[in-house]
C-alpha cells in the first residue's frame, strides 16, 4: 500500500513540476514510467501475498 501511495505522489508531483516548468518533458516521461513501474510492482506484491494467504503459506 505504501508503494502505491509513493507512485501516486510521484505522478502528481511530476504533473505539477511540469506545469510550472521546473522539469522538461523528457524527465516527466521518465518519472511517469518510474511511477508506473513502482505501481505495477506494488500490485504484484499484493497479489502474491493474497495468493500465499489463499494457499495457507503465511
């Protein structure tokens, strides 16, 4: 859950920084890709935990 919040904040911060011209478009794209990767990793970790719980392998 913490990683999802970090990814969300990274996306919001990137949009704000881009809007006030603190970063360039290329850096914004890289940050969006990074945030997306963090979000996907977090989703996969949650899925693995739920599958382990379902199988009884706490």
